[in-house]
């Protein structure tokens, strides 16, 4: 009986270790280089421990795709007003002749920060600190998506469609929306749920 109990306890501990490894929080940005990123039709540099979106319309895109995940990052708009950028996720390509994918984007446009077009209920107001660093925590699991802004729940919604895996990218929209900085970018990959419908 004791040996069976010991085996059961061992299996539980092993499952916990495997689960912990699967949920490891990994830095997407090392603070020094753009290793692990691809810069598309824009200019981005590492400056003062941040990714500075310096010029152009385009993307700073992860080198690989992600399925279900928790994405955490800090962002700062450098323009005094009418700033505009965003973070894209769950897309597999950019239409030819266009600087950005069709969806999905956690918006960083003034007055629309954190809102997600095309998903009912993915909107909030009043959680942003203007002209300061803000922290986003975006959770994507299957068709479900939710956002925390500066440690406060912003919204929870369902209805993601399209590929079950896709790139993550920082949007450059500098001509209209000004420069942005990003830092403390981490991803925690979650066990994949059923894919969203196309």
C-alpha cells in the first residue's frame, strides 16, 4: 500500500514539474539586442534598455509563432498627443502591399488603449496613465482573450477566429502616431486548447 501511495505521490510531483516547465515565463526581449525579432518595413533600435520604434509603418515581429499564451509588456508613447501604436497577435501573414496584418491588435492609440477591434466586449476606459509607462498583461487561450492594464482587469471576451498560432508584433505607426518604447516583454506559453474557427 505504501509503495502504491509513494508512486502516486511521485507521479503528482512529476506532473507538477512538467506543468511548471510548460508554463515557464520567457523574456522575448533581452534589453540589449533585437535577437528573436524581425523588423518589417520600419526602423526599430534598442535604446536605453528598450525597443524604440523609431520610424516608418511596419512591424517588429517575433521570429516564431505562439498559440495560447500570456504576454506581458510595458509601453510608453513619446508623442505628446494623438499617439498610436499597437501589439498584434494570432496572425500568420501580412497582406501584400500592406504594413500590418488584418487582426488581432491590442490597440495603443490614444483614447483606445487596450481595446481589441472585432471582438465583442473587448473594450475598457480609464486604466491608462497618460504620458507614462503602462503595463499590459494579455492572455490568449483558444477563442478566449482577456487583458489587464496596470494590474487592473480591463476586459474578458470570447470570439477569436483564425489560426490557432500566430506571430506577436509591435506596431510601428510613427508618421501618424509617433514613436513608442517597449520593455519588459515576457511570454508564458500555455497548454494549447482547441483551435479557433476560421
